[in-house]
C-alpha cells in the first residue's frame, strides 16, 4: 500500500517535469500483471495497450489462426446485445478500440478520453472475462477472419502458394528455408475447445502487460489493483522454439509475377549473423549504410533504379538484411553486377568512416523526434518491451552511439561471407516477348490452316 501511495504521488508530480521517455512507472501486480504507466504529452487523452503474450508462432502451421480467431471472438459481445451492443458502449464512452495479432503477441489498442479511462478499462476487462463463446459467434468470427485473409482459400490460391506464386520474394525464401508455413492457415477446423484452451492458458495476468500513456487518473494504481489485480494467474506456458534454417534454398531464382510487363524487382537476401553487443543497432546502421550505397550506385551513378532500398525482416528465429531494387526487366543483370562490385569494394576497403559517422549521427538525431504524442509513445513501449527492465527502457540513441566502425566492418564481413539468396520477380513476358510469342503462335495457326487446306485438296 505504501508503494501504491508513492506511485500515486509520483504520477501527480511527473507531469510537471520534462518528459524522459525511457523512464516509466513500471511495476507488477501480485497476480503477475505487468503495468507500464507514463504521464504523457497531451492532456485529456489516454492511450492504452494491453499486450497478451500469445501470437501465431505459438501454434503449429495448421492452428496458427487460433489466437487471431480468439481476438475477433472477444469483440463478439459480453451480453445478449452482442457485438453491436459492445460497440455502442464504447461509442458512449467516446473511445476507439482495435486489436492486432502478430507472430509474437496479441494486442488490444485503445484511444480514450482521459475522463472515461476507468470505465473503458472496465469494458476491456469484461471483454476478457465475460465473452461467451457460442457456436454462432464462433462461426461469425471465422467468416470475418477468412475475409480479412482475402476471402475463402480456394484450390487455385493454395496451388499458387505451393508453386511460390502467392508469396512475396522474402516470404517465398522463408518458406523454402523452412522458416515459415507454406500455406495460409485456415479457420474452419478450429474448435471451441481449442479457443477456450487458448484463453485459459495464455490470457492470464502473468502473461500480460498493460501500457497506459497520457493524462492518467491519480487513482489509477488503486483501481488497477482492485480490478485487473483480481484476475487469476495460471502456470506459464512455454513458447514454441522459433524455427531455424532447416532446408536448403536455391541461391538464385526467378519468380513469375503477372503475365506481361517491362519491370522487375531484384532482391538479394542475406541472413544476419548474430553479434554479441548492440546486435540490432549495428544491423540498423548497416542497413542505412547499404541503402545509401545502393542509392548512390544504382540511382545516381548508373540510373538503373529510382528507389533502391535495404530492409531488415525476421522470419522464425532468423533475421535477414536485404538489398532491393525496382528495375527495368532488361537491367537486372547490370544491377546484379553493380551490387556485386559494391560488395567487393566494401570487403576490400571497408565502410567509409565519414559516411558511417554521418549516418550514425543522423540515426541518433532521429531518436529525438521519432516518437511524438501519447499514442506513438504507447506504441513505442509496446514495440520495445524486450528492452524494458525495472522502470526503464533502454535508450536506443546510447546504443547506436556505442556501435564502432570496427564493429560495423566486422559485421559486414560476416554478412558477405556467405553468398545469400537472389530472388528476381518479373512478369512472364515482356511486351516485346509477348508480341513475338503471339506472332509465333499465329504463324503456327496459319501454317496449320494452310496445311489442312492442302491436305483436304489432296484427299478430295
Ligand atoms: Zn483480424
């Protein structure tokens, strides 16, 4: 109780100080619910994020939609007034809500007027505890999830996915390497028992973090202890291990995209070796450096691509850094050559110290204005939960500063030590190619017709 009082005083006082976005009032309720409270920038408004530690990666390929389906089901109503009644109650409180299921978590995202924050938290709590999973509601939620995924999963779409035609280049590679499920997970086989099991095993206070940023109610800590503090904890479940690279993939492949067109995309995907210190920051800086190099080479010097880009993406337990360019389809080989030369030059000379410092300073400077307003701050805490410890989030600008040129050079050498994977996306035919193919097909038809005429005349 003494602790609560202290937090109440702090919450009141903190608003008058300049905002240090990395320090928060963070503590755990006795039932294990992690709270992150931050008096924010704007008055009269509160951003709420309830992060539940269950995502698609916690289930096998066939059952991957379970947490997503449950997320939708939780909006189906807490009494006989159903989904519409629930929405009406939120409207009456002047708030807005949504939810997202990712590979790693399920998060309820709410923007609320400050004066109704406790009533809105009540509504969120009733949705978690009082939703009735009737067969009718389950089948309606299934329809919604199916529609979100682009409608019914037809035989044709499944066939296209199996032929790698339905995936983006990086997703296609991830499937080939065994890091991602090949087919879209379906919902129609999922049962009420499975959904109840997910709610009972994962939707527990000791698997949740409640983030609140903004004009916080002074009585909030006591309120939270009385309400959310009454949720029953469960024995924690183990997350499934993330898949590692298990299969071999072709080093180079062309993926057909559409029937006819003059453009192509070149992707060169490289698995990032894990570095001991400042892993993410080092790769972020290298991404910036490589993107700048691509821009210099492919756009400014060679005029091959308007907006080449470098990107980081995670599949299963593996992170990839990719170099990408949108090109004219005849320029693919030339762009590959330019990228190859860039690699050779970087391996020989290392990173240019001046450019590296300039880009590092820019990345550090960006941290000063990257997160603006209550909602962005709440989203930031959500994305950075892995960097949270005892009331503080790690300061990315300090970690960026700590990356040395030597570290970045060594990471770059490790990155380029393996050939990586090249994926070229282009339509089946160019317009010229299609014209030739059509002309050829037409000639064949004409020849067949003439042959048939001659044959008819001879046999008459
Ligand atoms: Zn959804």
